[in-house]
C-alpha cells in the first residue's frame, strides 16, 4: 500500500481504522497510568529545556563563585546581568513574533 493509500484510511488523530471501534476509543486512565504519563512528560520537558537553560545556570554559578571568593563585587555584576537579561528579552520578543 502506498503512503497516500495509508493516509486515506486514517481516522481521528491518524489512527488506522481497521473496522473496529476499539482503535479510536479512549483508554481508561488508572492512577498508575496517569503517574507514568506525568513522569514521562516531566522528563521530556526537562530534557527539552535543560540545554537552553544550561548556559544561564552556569553563568549564574560562575558569577556567584567570583563574588563569594571576593574577586568581583556584587554591585559590579548587577549591570552586566541586567544588560544580558535586557538583550535576551529583546531577542526573545523578536524571535517569538517571527514564529507566529
């Protein structure tokens, strides 16, 4: 069967219709299944967002260590963090509008 033929025989959400109503009927969620789904989504969200958040977390950690060791004053770092956040928010707002 070709790809076009397979897509012609699909129902809601892309499930193949095999002539039985069981294919597209929803499953009963038990508490255990709900927990599994929650953990799966939670891990997926962490895995998707950790690479984007890692540079910011590492920068904050490095600056915190520099302040704790006395190499840099906290008041010297605050404008740098403010500038980085401002630049990041401008880039985010521009890129967010381009994807809509």
